[in-house]
C-alpha cells in the first residue's frame, strides 16, 4: 500500500523530493517504491523529464483505480480503528538476535503491562535484510547499526559493547584483558551480519586480518561451537 501512496503523492506534487518530505520517507525510498511498483505491473507509470514528472498513457489509464484503492483502504483503516480502538494492534519489528534476546524482552513486557492486547511479531534478520523489510513495509521499523548506509532515516537510541567469546581452555581466557591483535592470531568464527560486520570493521581499523574459519548467521551457534 505504501507504494501506491508514494505514486499518488509523486503525481500530486510532481516531485519525488516533495513526495518524500510529505510522507516522511527519503527521496530514494520513494523512487524505489515507484520503481518496484512499475516492475511488478510490468508497465511504465511515470515519465521523468526536466519539465517534471507526469503519468504515462498507461499510468493515466490505471491511476483512477489506484486512487480508489487508497480511498477504500483509508476507509477500512478508519473502520478497523473504530472497532479495535487504540488498545489493540500488531507491531512488526526487524531485529538482530542480540537485541531480541537481551533488550527487547524487558521493553515488550513493560509495554504490554500498559497495552496487554498489542501483539508483537519479531522478524530476525541482519543489516541487509532489515532495511529491505522496512522499505517494503514488511516491518514497521527495525534495529540496525546507524553506520549502515541504507537510504533510510535512522535515529540513534542505544549503544552497546562487543564481547569476545573464548573457550575456557584457551590461554586468552586466563588473561585479565584481550587485545584485538591477540584475537587475530586465533581461529575466528565470524557472525554474518549482512552489509556491515562490526567485529571485522574493528579489526580492519586496527590494521588486522583475523583468521576467519567459519561464517555463521546465528550467534548462539557460534557460542556453542566455541564452547
């Protein structure tokens, strides 16, 4: 539905930039939504030129149907809100496993004490999939590292630590602290995080190349292997 709304606003304002500002998206996100809609329909909907943006002949033929869909959807949403009130609903969150395990449970518990009928659905992904889910409307929002370049608006809300997991039998486990250079000498199991790897960025900033033996998507699998 966001794609139809994006198209409608672009046509109304004659500009991707103005449509993005009106809807609270970035210009690139609006452009991607319209392009995705064109690819799905397999027709070109907009003509882009120096003189502005206009509907193509094919676009004009179906635009009234799109406006009608959006109007009916708005009416439906208003009726749903009327039926449910503001005390119910579903919140879809894109998250990485460490956040869903260590941070979200307490937040969700506190929230549901006030709004017990609100349902949460967690989609566990990485720094590649989560931004795509947000763009496609599959989740309402997601948690990522703000250094990830996604074209989406981000807001910094929390910082945290990276910790090394070491076997109890390792010489490093007996040290009071461990350097990145120490870890770079050991077999390294890397967490697959998508387009950005925080540990690998830390190694590279220090001019180090760890001995990566395996790349795994789930951090609990890595901890079990280390154990």
